[in-house]
């Protein structure tokens, strides 16, 4: 089991550019979550999917952020246009709707917008 | 202007001592709680969980205590080791329509001195 795989591990981009973060959940997991972590706000839930369907996107900061899950094994989080305040570590997590709610996190993507 | 980040609680212990990390949660409807450990440069890692119908659960070297009356959760680590140094987060699931959606606390920094 390779765990939750995120790419890239680090991304440095210029303000105004489009950024796409990628996530491959654990095979068999049917829920996927995108979190953002900053020193200012800690871990914040951006959006989550159940069976590839977005369930709650109330944490998405604004229209510049969008997320998709075209199939059970892939999700993207896109920021367009990016701004310096988007700099953070973005985590993807997945879980199976089984007997508990604990989920497995990826290693994160550290995004720096300059 | 100067940015202000979260001021995380810190706990410093000597190797071999027992550690207790505390967490106050906000939602009386929360029915499931998890402790996560996050090491530098990594994603949060599941440690132990507890349901609201329990007040204590033990794992290997770790014990979680839940006091629903005062909405308080604690993580006890026995015989703390330098490898336990990390940031520890509690997380709660409110159930109902937010099924599967975890809300994280700010975290506590644990430093273990050899």
C-alpha cells in the first residue's frame, strides 16, 4: 500500500499563474479530502468528496480555487490565478466509509507563490 | 504589517517521562475523536481514536481520555521517547450532515529531550 500520493512535493510559482495540485487516494477509499495548513490558520478543510462527488466545498476560499475528482483514483486542486496569500502546505487525505472516520494523509504539497 | 501566527501550546519533557497533551473541543454533538501526530515535513499520522460512548481507550504506549461533560480530550504518552517529538492534533467529527468531516484543533508541540 503506497498510501496517499501527492504531487508535486514542492511548487514555486509567480503570482497570477495557474497551479494544479494532484492527489491519488488509497485504492478502495471512497472519500477524499483537501486540507490547507498555514501558521496563521492551522489545518483547514477546503473540500471533500464521497464517491467522487463533492459533498462540502464551504471551505474553498474563493472562486480562484476549484477541485475535481474525475475518478476514484485521482483528484486535482487548482488555483487560478494564484496569489502570495495562497502559500501554504496543501494536504490530501482519503478514507473508507467503514467502521471509523480516521483518515490517511499524504505528505503534502508545499506551495510558494512569489 | 507584522503577521501573527498561531501560538501553539508547547510541552517539553525528558525522555522516559510520561506526557499528557490536552485538547478542548467545541461541538457537543461530536461523536468521534482522533489524535494525530505530525512530524516536520510530513502529513498528520493517525495515532488513536475514541467514540463518544467511551471515556478511555488504550493503545501501545498511548491512552486517550474523553470527558464529555467538560468537552475535554487528552492524550497520554507513556515513557516518552525522542521520536515522539512532533506536533499533536486532536480532531473531532460532528456526525450528522458533517459525517466524515473532521475539524482539527490548533495543535500542541511536544519536545522530548534525551
